C-alpha cells in the first residue's frame, strides 16, 4: 500500500532558479521540503543533438494530493521549454516524517 508520499525530481540550470522554485513550492505548501543537490551533470538528447550540461537537482517531497498543482507550478516557474518533473512513489516512509509531510502540505 502506498504512503501517499512522493519524491519529485526536477533539474534546474542554476542556484538562483533552484532557490526560487524551492522557496515558492514550500511557501505555497505544495511540498514540505526541497533538497538542492549541486554538481549534477546531465547528458540528454534535445532537438536531435546530444547535450551535456551542468545542473542542480531538486528533490521535492510532497503528497500525492498536491502533485498536480505542484507539477503545474513548477512548469510556470521553470525556465526550460520542457522541464523534468518525475514523481516517485515513496512506498515506505517513517511514520513521524509522513505525518509531518502531510501537515506541511495541507491546503
């Protein structure tokens, strides 16, 4: 059975964008927490070319009930034409952390 918790992955081009998106999502209660991980190197295909970029990775912790709004908000804040928004089901979550996450993401 799913806990309802989701970990959302989103790459961003720089620290300013990372901070803006992270703070906005937390302030708007679309997520409980965002970890900003520097030093990500992304190699991907875009418009028939292989690209190689330095990025940061946002690890966003939210609840499934908030995911649709969170995805839409990321898309409005993000500078990329197509941004990464990948949600992973967190099937096993410590009860105190899950309770905190649910409290912090209430509308």
